[in-house]
């Protein structure tokens, strides 16, 4: 519509479901308004003059959202936050929910003895995000979360110091763990042993002294500032990126020559993977054996001075 102060048009965002108004401060005729709108490739190119300016962290949209767009408000994506008690109530209410595919647990302020337990049945859960979460118990397995493919943990902690963590999900493809303070790290070793479909492992300040990876699909491993890490064993025939930046105590890296997963690869005459293995060892202090193992890798083409 045209006003004494220009023109305005109302929209409803498909992502956040909020109504907003765009407009211009110039006075325009109806024909000029239509011409101006037709020039814009997006309705958000014009300034928002009324209503919320932004959709979450980005621009509004009136176009249909893609199925994997996490801005979409639907039953498949659930975000829970608040105190530990509030989060626990919301988690418990999801038990047995077949619709949830993405679950994000944010926060968990201390409210007495209450801590967050995540051990419910979410048969179609594909992605789990835990951020700033005070977790006392995490149980993810084939019985409870058989379709889990991606997990992201950032600043997950346990004030009691003795968390009960079990993550045994064979379909996991993407694991990201940053600033994790769940004290006992055997659960990470157990998780990796089962995650034989893993494609990407990303970590920052992971406080484990030993890790073993085994996946025919694994392409990228980041162990940035794994300051306590002493040894890494690897079966990853398609690995192209290994980041051990600022790993100050990494003495041994073993690229395994044989593994039971090798039986699942094509015959040697049919399996040729020649993509370069890139290793980032910036500010690291690698042991003699670790350096020799990298230099001996047939797809590493860097120089010794880079290690």
C-alpha cells in the first residue's frame, strides 16, 4: 500500500512465522511500487519498517524452506533450554516421539541437585546438539536412537565429575566435540569403535590420551589442541585431512595396514584412492615415530619441515 511517507507491503516469514512490513521512505505511485518490487530479487532487499527486522540470525523469507533448513518451525526440530529442571521436563516429554529428527539442548543452569539426563527413545533422531549443557547422563544407542547420524557437543560438562555417558550409534557420520568436560573419556573410545560409518571427526581441546578411528568413509579428522593426546591409531583408507595442530604431546600415529573393515572395500585392483593426505601440524610437538609414520604414508606429499 502507498502512504504519505512512501509505500509498504506486509509479509509473513515462512521460517519464523512472524509478520513484518517492508517499505520505502519515498512517495511512489502504484505502478512505480510494482516496478520497484519486480526489480528486487528478494523481498528482503527492501528495509523492514515494522515488525521484527531479522528472522533468528538471518533475513526473513517468504519462499518455501528446504526440508533440511533448521529455521523451519516444525515437529522435526526441537530446541529445549532453561534451567536443568525445565530442560529435563521437556526432554522427558519427548520420550517415544517418532517425529523429532533434530534435538538441540541449550544451557542448563544449576538449580540445586538437578542435572540433565538424556536417555529417552527417539527412534528417528538424526542430529543431536548439546551446547553449554550440564549433563549427568547421556545414553544413545541402537535401541534408543538407532538413526543418529550427527552429534555436536560444545561446552558440555558435568558438575558432579562422574557422568554416565554411552554413545554407541553405528550410523554416526559426523562428530564434533569442543571444550567437552565430561571427565571420563572411555566413552569416546567406545563411541569411535562402533562408528564405522564415520566421515568427519572435529574436536577442540579434547582431553583424551588415546584415540582409535576405524572407518572406510572417514575423510577428515581434526584434533586441534588435543594437548594430552599421546597416541592415535587409524584405519581410514579415504582420509584426506588430518589436523593435529597444537598437539603438544603426540608421540605415536599408527596408520593401520589391516583391519576387518578392509573386507568391505573393493578388491585391490578396483580400489585406487590417490587424493593427497594433508596434515596440519602447526605448533605441534610430534614424536619421532609420529613424524616417521606421516612421512611414510603413500599419499602424504608434504615436507618434513612442515611437521
